[in-house]
C-alpha cells in the first residue's frame, strides 16, 4: 500500500511539472529513457540554455542516496563530464559552508560570543554610533548595514571603513536586509579571533577533519581536479567582484567545492556536528546555527547564516519540513537540509541565464520537491497541510524591500544544552553510499 501511495505522489508531481513547463505531455512520454523526473528537469534546463550543466546529489546522514549529472565542465571538445567531484564556484554558499561554521567553531572555543559587540573587533564602528551591532546581527542580516562595491586596489581595510561610515539605516535587530557586508566582516572576525586567515582556518579546522578535499578558496592554477568555470570567468576565478577585490578569500563569497564535499558537510550537520565518528562542532553549536533566531510575522525565519523561510527560500520546495534550512548562491548553487526528514539536496550548476532568476529558482524548488517525495521515509512528517506538492514558479532572488522584524522585546527561540536533539545518531542504519 505504501509503495502504491509513493508512486501516485511521484506521478502527481510529474503531472504538475508537465503542465507548469509548457512541455506537451505527449512529447515527454515519447522521449525514451526519461524515467527519472529530476534527470528530465536537468535536461530541460540545459536545452533551454538556463544552465550549461549541473549536478544533483541527494542523501541522508548515512551517505548519498542518489546522484546525477548533465553536461561538461566547459564547451571544449572532449572536456570532462560533470560529476559529483567536479568543483564549482558556489558564491554565497560560502556564508554557510565556510564563515558560519568557522564562527561557531570559535564560539565553541570561547574566542567569540554571539553577543559580542562589533566594536570589540572593529573599534572604527565606535566613532559612528554602531555600538549596538553584534555578531548575532551579522549572522542574521539584521545589522542595518547595506552593501557597496569595492574598486581595484581596495581591500578589507576599505571595506571596514566604508561599512563603519555608511549612513545609519536602521537600529540593529529591527529589519532583515540580506547584505554581503555582514559576512565580509565576519570573515575578518574569524581572522582576528583565530590569528589565521579565513581560508586557512576553515581548511585546518573544518574541511580537513570533514574529509572535504575539494573545498577551498582560490584554487591553485595547477589543480588537477576539474573545475567548472563560471560564465565569463576562467576556471578557479571567483565570479563575485568584491570577493575578487579581496583576493578571492572573503566571508561572503569565494569558496569552491564539489557536490560530494557538500554531501559530507550536510551529513556532518545531520549528525549534530559529527561525521564518521569525528566531532567537528559541538551539538549545541549546530543547534544554535539551525534554530530560528529571527521572525517577521512568519514571513522571514533565519538561523545563524542559514535561511529557513524568506524570499530566498526557493530551494526549500514544497515538501521539506519547517525544521529544514539551506542557502543558495548566485552562480547557480544551492543546498537544503532537513534534520526532521533526515534528508538533504545539493544542486550545483553552470548557470548561463542570469536574467531570469525565477526560472532558476523554479528548477531549485522542483528538484527539492521531487527529492522529498521520492526519498522520504514512510511514516514521517507528510509535509504541508493537505499534503499537496506545490511547484514553485515565480520566486525572486532578492527581496523587493526590507522585511519588518518583530517589535523589540519579542522573545525568540532559545537553545540550551537541554534542547531536544534534532539529529540522527549514527546507529548503523543502512541506505546511503559514502
């Protein structure tokens, strides 16, 4: 009976996709070999020139359950095929795969506190009345700071000076305003608190213990691993202009990684900070990262670094639970993790169409929705009320306006050492490939 219901759900989602994508049903049925709906979605994205190619990896805390790839590393004849070990520029995933865990590692070590005023690390902010901004405000994009462009020969000192001198927009904690400067500053906090550059600290304290050998900033020119170049840039050159001005190492962008390495990162998060018996972060630190810290009348929910519900949540799809979280990147990357369902989805693409973000977000949403329908375990949370899989069709990458936070004094979710664990213990349950 359960298997029959599962097949019906997949068929229903496939039907929604057919009608939403203006592809005649007869055309879809007559194409041979397309038994995999995700594979079909990716092929359509390539043929429509939305992406040059991409990789999808789905898994749980035990390992990889599914992987598929379409396209080649670049347009050269005989270029390597994309795969789960191809390295991509993941843009803003840097915020949650590098900077946020680095900050939380330093919180674990007692070198940083989430309540630290920004002025502890950057005294320049005292001169401009920014004493109220905290590390927590930076992590949740509630600092009131706004973005700006750096120019040639302008580095981190200029970025700090510009941020400190910027016209005061709003008191910290009152508005959610997604801004790269929050994580540019956090990357420098990691440097000052640890005595090591952000890339070195992440490599030594997170990626090496994680076994993430293909995750790095500023890949060397002689790297043998295949790197998918971002449109208009050479392999290994970060697309984000401010990250390039900062030498390719920054807290907001600049990270390169593979779908396989991201699968290991997701497994470490699902394991409550542990992977393969090795602890990288305390369970309390992981709980703090992924517990809701900011509400906006239900419209915006953020973890520390992580997105939960906001105008950026396209990769959540329709069936991930309200305990799930993730992030996306401008270059065409996204990750979404659900500890309640013990499931994650990684999507890395060579994005070509930068004019239609809604179409890319539809792809992200549809891949996630189908992944949950296909791989969730029987008896688990059945998703949103009514159980209907809604296919996202028109989500925008950037909020059209700042979104209002709760009034000052609104009580947020608290995380304590006694908080019930969301995470799966490594009990030997099979089903995933490492």
